[in-house]
């Protein structure tokens, strides 16, 4: 289930229309917030944690990322843990 347009707009407002990523795997902003500004067209909306099937996607579980950080987050999600 995707985030509703209402939740997406609320998340963008919360983020100040900037990427919210602070992951250490993003080389452009190691351990600081990503400086990228984003729009509704370029934003990637990701779940902070998996939800139960059928649960509504809420603002509290929505993270707004730029496309670069969104791609890194997707790769990190599938990284094996040893």
C-alpha cells in the first residue's frame, strides 16, 4: 500500500521539502542530514519499518528521501547481515 497524497504532503511539510536521510551509507552527507531539496515529483517516500499487511501507511512511518538516498536505502534494505 502506498502513502496517500495527504500523508505525502504532510511528510514533505515536516521535512521542510528536504531529504530526511541521515544514513551513514550515503557518501554525500556522511552522518549529517542530506542537503538535497526535493519536490513531490522527485521525492521517494519509504516506510521506516514494515507494517502489517492492510495497515494504513501513517505519517509517523513515512520517511522522505531524495532519489539518490532512496536508491541507497533500497540497497541497504537487502544487504545481508552476518
